[in-house]
């Protein structure tokens, strides 16, 4: 067996070599399409009023307002973070519109991004109602993605990569979550530089 | 708007909503960001998913980028990658999804000693803090100089050097634990 420091060096070299894999074209193309969908969704004007979209949003917002407070225990429970709740609600409205929208993938990608963002703001207490709300919306997203993928005909998407939106999503909830917290050092997209050390 | 041919032009074009600008940035930075994420995840699919999230996130926060110089833009992409990697690691830990699995169907040759050692490093990295992981990936995987890391972090070179030293010491201790368990 090698000396310890030599073995560490060997491990670092092996690690470096292991990261030198070529990008897989299909994954690169999928990411490129997700990026362009996001750019399109983000930069396109949103001034056109859609009664169906407005109705869906109102219904979901009403449902959230009705359900979330009713799930609060009476004793000293922290309120859900407003931002997270808003983002989950908006994501839910995007998901609701997706099956009938010509821009289903864009809506689902936006919903996935919103959910990922909301996830970073969830409270440590996993019993908080906002956690269930997030998980339910996440499940709904996964289900809707499958439906949309299933319904889209191959001729519509000639290029390979039917999973554009799904791979931007947080992984489906499974098992019982442990009480850890998502990155407190930003999670944000443009936070300050990396730096704290123990 | 003309098709960009350098980082600055691409950022300016992307800020103006040009898909060409984004295409250029994507083609230029995708390999580096992928390599950064592959340093953390054994499954290439996990790394690719995170990279996709990095670019989608970038598309939503480009307006926060104040400079269009290549070092700043590179540092910005890597910073987003760092946060996404941290989120993914914590998410995997929360849902008890193992990060150390070798991908199914992977070439058996990859299971040779080199791949196992590399996986030991990834596992040991999980015990380091975010900054320690970040410095090791930048220095040993991306081959960035101390000065480049310092510039990206906005810290003195000495501070980066000290952090790297502590990170390596911690990594060595963690690897000893991993190897001790295997013997």
C-alpha cells in the first residue's frame, strides 16, 4: 500500500481524471433547449390578458388561502414564508395551464424553477403546511410533465430530448425527509462570492 | 444584432434578450460548468441535471451581472454552479438519495481502481464545507491558479492559499477515515 500522502495524491489525480468525461450530446442539447425556453419565457412580454389563466390563478390562490391557514396547529406555529408560498402558488398556476397551452414546456420549466426557488425558502420544520404544499405541487409538476410528454407527438419535437422540463425539476419527493435546511449561503443565483471557511 | 464572438459581446447580446448571445455563452461555458459539477457527482446524469439548472438560473439573473469581462462572467457561472451543487447535495441528503452510486450500465472499466479512488474523494468532499469543496475543485479539477480563484472570490491570494491548505488537510483526514473503514 502506498504512503498516505502518496495515496491522497493518487486519489486527487484519479478524481481529476474522472471529471474529464466528454459532454454527452443529448444532455447538452437538453440543457440548451431548457435554457432557450427559459430565455423565451423570461423575455417574452406578458401583457396579453388571458381569462383562462387569470381564472386558474384566482382559483389556486383561493385554494391556497383557504387550505394553508386551516392546516395550522393552534399553538405557536411559524407562518410559512410568504415568498415561498407565492412562488408555489405561481408554479401551481403554471402547471394548471400547461396541459392546454401551446407553450407547455416553457410553463413547466418556469414552474420547476419557481419550485426550486421556493424549496430554498422552506422552513426547517418539515411539518409546516408549506412543506406539504410544496410537495403536492412538486408531485403535480411531475405528473403534468409526464402527461405533456405523453401527449406531444414525435413529429412535433423532431429533435431528441423529450425531458426538457423534467430535468430542471428537483427530484421527486421520496422517503421521509430529514430535518436539514437548504443552502443558507445563498442558493440565490448571484450571491456573494464563495468564501466562508470553518 | 450581430452574432457575438467573445464573452463580452455575448453577455451584452444576452442581456438584450438575444438567443444568439445565450447560445454563445452556453457553448463557451458548458464544458467548464459540467466539469465542475462532475467533480461532485459520480452519476453523470446528476451532474448534467445540475448544469442544466445552472444555465436556467443564469438566464433569470443575468441582469445582476455588472461586468462583462470574461473572468467575472466565468466566476459568476461557477458561483451559480456552486450553489446548485450545494442544493443538490443537501436535497439528496434530505431525501436519503445516495450520491456515491456508480451509474448503472457504466463501462466496467470505469470501476477500476481509479474510479473507486475518485469516488472516495467525492465522498470525502461531502464532509468539507462549501468553500473548502469549491477551492479544491477549482484548483485540482479546473486547474485555476490561486490568483484566479482569489479574483473570483474577491479575496486575497493568501486567504485562498490558507483555505486550500485547510481543505486539503481535512480531505486527507476524511480519506483516511474512508480507507480505514475499507481495510
